[in-house]
C-alpha cells in the first residue's frame, strides 16, 4: 500500500515549523522544554551499560556487535542513569539520528543528553517520533560545529525545538500500527537478505566447481596429491607456483600512473578507485623511488591478500614497494587465475602458510610459493573463465535486483514512520 493511498485527517493547522509546516488540528504544538526536562543522575555503576546507535536507538551495550568505546574500563560512577521512557541523545551525533527512547534501565556516557519526557509521551510512539527524519532536523539546526564530522548539541538550543504531540490514545494506536508494519517490512528484508546470501553461496560454488573440476562432469579424475586442491581431471597438471609465476622486480617507470590494490575492484588506477568509492584515498608520500612497476594481468600480493586472495591488475602503472608483483612465466588465462587465486580454498591454503594476524606479518613470495597450483590446458582455462563469467553475471543480476528491493523496502519503512508520526496520514 503506497502512502498516497492512506487517508488523511479532516483538518490541519499551521505549526510555524519549517520542516513540518502543518499538523492535525487536534495535536499540540509545543517547544520541547514544555514537556521535557534534562536530567543528570549518576553514581550507579552497577547498572547495565547502554549505548545509542544510529538506526537502532538505545540498546544494551552487550548487544553491540562491534564495540566502539572503552566504557568497560572507564569510571562508570560518572555515567548517567537512564530509565524506561527517557530520551537519550548522543550530543555529537544526534544530528545524524543517533537518538532514542530507552526501554531499559541502565547507564550511558556522561557526554550524552538524557531527557525526562514526563507524561505527555507513550514510550513506543516517542521512540519512533524522535528518531524520524523530520524530527532529526531539529537536532541538526540546534547543533553547533564546523562541517559534517562533529556537531555538538546543547540543551539551551535543543530546549526551544518545536514538537507536535498527538493525544496519548492516538500515540498508542500509532505505535501499535508502526510495530506491525515495520515488523512485516523487516521480515521481508530479512528474507531477501537470506536469499542474497544463498545466491552468493551459489556463486562461490559455481566458481569452485568450475576452476577445480572443469566443465566436463564425465572427465576422469585423479588425486592431485595436494590437500587444498583435492581431485582434478587426470589431464590437468599440478605445478609448484614459483614455476607458474615469478616476481616482477622492475621499479616504477617515469610515466607510470599510481595504482591501488583493492579487494573489490582488483588493481586499478588510484583515481578510478576514488571514483568508485566516492572519497579520496591516502597518497604515497615516502619511498616513491622504490615503487614497483605493474603490467596488465599481473597479480599483486597486497596486505589484505591473506583475507581475500590475490588481486589481478587491470591497468599498467606502479604500486607501493611493500607489495609483491607476480608475473606469469608462460601464457595463462588471467580470467581463469583471477577466479582461482580468490577462491576460498586457495585463500585458506595461503593462510596456512603463516600467522599473519597474530604476528602482523605481510604475505610474501615465499608464502605464495608454498601453495601449489594446477593448470588446465590453455583452451580449458579460457572456456572455464567464460562459463564462470556468464554464470556469475546472472547471479550478480539477481543479487542486484534483491538489493534494490531491500533499499525500496527500507525507504518505504522510513517514509511510513515519518508520515505517521507527523500526521501526514491517518492510521487510527
């Protein structure tokens, strides 16, 4: 059901709020200080630690997947007490939406703002209302700072923010409506994410089977004698990797462009990578004379190769001196090896050659040399790569469609919440 299909209220009144010019005529319009007061209660370090996360509101710190604070080692006696129904704002990130109404008793950083909303708000409605885009605009115009990195929110400015308040029975009805609709949207998103995971798994299986077994399901097989390779067609050759690739040690040429080794795009021009990711990257400033020359279809061992495999070069240029450049010793299908050298089984074999994470060491040519490779005949390499490309394009198209559907669902969820809590549509 589109938002345009929902009924609206019979009458509206002006609010004098730029970003919400009108509201249902029976809703109150008041400054925040008329219904809320700032509170600061501390010295209860035994309470559960809470945090405010963008897109999640106030959650238990124990539920945070990636801990981003040293709160567990801080003096928790200074942390502020939060009770159910309190509005909590990250004073530096509230303008981005890092706010929420707590459903739990606990403590939060002393840098946060904690507000008692009194008896004018139902908890569920308030959590939707204060986190919606229309309300977050209040926090942006009330924040002070330079640029968009950090803007601080202070109560003297926040207290004047105008808000719209429906009657409590209507708030409860709105919260129940949004709980039901958002749960359905979230479930639809979860299903599509699971479908994407299955498609990605299917993609990986397609690559793994094709590169290790070829395209003929009836081809006689043999034991390769190498654990990570397993069985391969009998006419394929197993060879030490140092007899397939050698190190290219040529230093950068005068007219070489700067390249970036990336897990997502391979080895590409640095300006092209910046274009893809939409941001600037750190430029090499030292040891410029030691940069290494790279040719198209070389492979590069980068600092992340132990996680995501080796990177294929799609452009000629130069790269930082700490990387290892692999040059084929004979004609090979770069497409085929592009899939092989990033396959999960190959990466796992690379990881077994050293303790990279524990020791902080870089992957080098010696590690690469310890992992044997297999070579199908050249014509098979080309055919296998073409088969994988066609199959992956179909799967990637399916993934892209589902990702677009997820974006649309989340946009609808956001718009529905915004329209409901600001009275643009009537649901109760």
